[in-house]
């Protein structure tokens, strides 16, 4: 079958307002002077995965709901400037937004506006079937209404990945994503026992690969029934911002997977790209390109 799209990205389109704060948690005060500026830019999880994949040379199509508002204009412009195909479905409630507070050590606290959606929002099934049929792979964000798209994607026969982000292993909202995807990414930050959660995902669902990222602690990789540790890669410069590191990891991992690399090497790709993302302020959009990724992987492997 001929595929015009390497990766179909569902959901996760939106706008973030970035505020660099003196510390996290931020003590209560009547006001703070933010001399680094407060900036709003296009880019939430789906956007970052799409941009990361495109920068690595993959053909990407992104589909999500967007408002007819200035924020939606920012998202459309980002895709246009990066040459990423975008199917923007109308969202009367407006484009998704968030405020990210970023501390001096690069940690972030995200405040998501959940009002920019309706409970009865659904992706048109004909659109999904057409796009999935033209795609090698689909990456599904956990934003509403992506869970309702999972059965259609599975029927279309496309392989799936998802990122559960900081799932605690218990919240039922994440379960449809966790158990429908062939490749599952998540953060270990909220897990008391990452290995147990990873094995449960594989046992109850379809996942052949589960990756739990742990920041400076590296990542845990479950494949072929075995869990191994993936060492962290030292960032090439001081860490300034962890925004987008998980999305960069996922994009580079998927690039490796679609290039035929084994899971352990895909995880190294992800670790290198995630480390790079941590040295780029989230007010910028500067993911790694393919040659830079491969050069750094080669350097790391030779080291």
C-alpha cells in the first residue's frame, strides 16, 4: 500500500503562555515582576510531536479542533511555516490554551484551560479513515476527543502510539489510550512502581513497547517482556526548560522505529532528542534535525 503520510498526529494543538518564575512552587505574593517577559506561542503536545517528526524528515499530517481566534491563527501559522499539513476542524469554544510556569532549574508547572472543548466533540469518521488509510503510523494525543477516534484508527489498521504524560497508573481517563496503542510513552514522575504499571499496560492492552521516561534518571524500556534501563544523555548545554522534552523523545523514538531501528536504539534516539529539548527555551521552537540527531547518537555510542 502506498502511504503519503509517515505519521498522522491527532490532537494536542494549542497555544501556551510561558512565564519564567523565580522558583517553584511559587510562594504567594500580590505580584511578581517578570523581567524575562511573558510570551504566548503556538505549541502543545501534538504540535511539538508534529514539528519534531517533520524536522527529522518525516511526512506529517496533524488533525485537531481549532478556534477561529488569534490563538488558532498562531497554530495555523506554525504549521504553515514548518510545511506540516494541518486539518483544522472548527471549534466554537476556541483554541486550547495553557499557562506554563517555568522555574530556574527548568521544571515546569502547567495550567490547562479545559473549557476549550465540548463533551460531544468528535473527529469525523470519514476524515479519520481517509487520513489513517494514507498513513504508516498514527500518534494520538490524550486530549479530548481523541479517545473516541481510537476504534476507527484500529479498524483502519494503522499502528498507534500515544503519550500518557504524567499518568498515575490509576486515572481511568488514560486507560483507552494505554490499552489501544502499540507503543506507549509515559512519564514515571507520578508512578510509585513504574515497572508494575508498564507491565500492566502490556498485559491488558496491545503495546509491544512501553517507555517510561524519568528525566535525569533516564528511561525504562519494556520490550519483548523485559524491562531495561536507558541511561540519560547529558544535555549539550545548561538545562533551561523541560517543556517539550517528552514530545521530543517520542518524535525521535518514532523516527527510529519507522526507520527500522530496534527499540533500544529508538530509545537512545529519544534520550538524545529529549536532552536537546531541555536546553532550548520553550519560547523558541527549535527541535533537532535528522543529521544532528544521528551525529549525536553516533558520538554517544562511540563514547
